C-alpha cells in the first residue's frame, strides 16, 4: 500500500509551470529515488506534499490524508528540505533539544538521532561552525526526531564528501530496511541508481520514467 500518493499535481509560479501533472507513489520499505535536472519540480513536489506550497490542481496524500490533515504530522513525516534552518549559536545537541521541545516531540530521541547520523562526537559543537555535510546530517537528525515512518530528503548528498556520500547510501538503505518509506531527490542519477529500489525520473514538472531498479537492470 502506497504511503505517499501524488496524483496530477499542477503548480504555476507566474509564467513557470513548475508542476505539470506530477503523479507517483512511494511504498514503505523502499528507497524511492526522485531524479531529474534542476528545475524539474522535485522540491516543489515535496513542498506541496508537506503543505508548504499549495498546488493549483491534483492531490498529495500521506497515509491516505493530506499532510495538513494529519494529527501529529511530525510523527508521520520527517523532511529535509534544506540544511539552512538551524541556529548557528546553538550546539548541535541543543539545536535538536530546542526543536524537539518546540515541536512537542519530547527529548527522548535526541541522543539517539545524533548518534544515528554520525554526529556523536560533534554534539557539543556549535552548528554555525559546521560544514554543509554536517548541516545535512543535523537536518536529517531533526527529521528523525519524531521517528516517522515516512521520510522526504531533498538532495541530502549536497555538500557531502565522498565518504559522506557512501555513508548516506548505507543510511538510506537502513531507513528502508526498518520499513520506512523514503523519498530522496537528486539531480544525479549516479547518486541514486545503487541506492534506490525504485526510480521516479522527472523533467519539466512531470514524470518521464517510473520503474523499479530491478526492472531497469532487467531491460538493460
Ligand atoms: P527542482 O527541485 O527539481 O530543482 P523546483 O521544484 O525547485 O525544481 O523548481 C521547479 C520550477 O519552479 C523551477 O523553474 C523553479 O525556478 C520554479 N520555482 C520554484 N519555486 C518557486 C518560487 N517560489 N517562485 C517562483 N518560481 C519557483
Ligand atoms: P513558516 O510558515 O513559519 O515558515 P513552515 O510550516 O512553512 O513555517 O515550516 C517551517 C520549516 O519547517 C520549514 O523550513 C520546513 O522545511 C520545515 N518543515 C515543515 N514540515 C516539516 C516536516 N514534516 N519535517 C521536517 N521539517 C519540516
């Protein structure tokens, strides 16, 4: 059963057709790679799913409901949209404690998620001094605070060094192995072809290919 169902989304920004009939589904226990060039509509789709942008047409459901209709949405969906929304003067741990508190999630998972993203040794350092890769990890830790069954990560490998990119692959696999539905975007097919179970390839606001990776290899 699909956890995220996007159907016929259309969204215009002025003269730009950002989404032009975007439709796909995301299944639990799988990494779904959302691939396409910059400007293809990946971020807008994620923002519409999260209710941060309104679509002109179509529907986006999480567990059968619009995100904005979910009770306790942060316990359903975790998202990394960009790594910029952190307080530079707080330590990584205090940033997460603050987020957990302000989102009503409780502090119980803070130390666990810091370890999970490999920031244990940097937990007491100020986030303002973090590299982009460390900010990405901190953003992912924040998305995991509510232990959500659905994760949406927009270009999570941006700013990661080669070692970080390898870590990210294994990390995404482990999230799916726990049964979570993982939607992860990239403008690089090479970043997702070894990681994703399923690929949704997009261009100009719509899906141009939608295939299981096993199916792709079988026809190659
Ligand atoms: P992607 O994430 O695949 O790079 P986006 O969803 O960011 O693509 O963008 C899709 C299109 O919508 C692009 O042409 C982009 O310039 C445009 N767009 C996105 N957000 C806005 C906005 N807030 N205002 C105007 N245009 C936007
Ligand atoms: P505001 O209207 O004050 O900007 P928003 O509700 O638009 O607040 O979102 C604030 C921030 O929270 C945004 O940067 C967005 O990326 C992030 N956000 C929204 N929903 C989620 C989610 N489910 N998981 C993680 N971050 C989220």
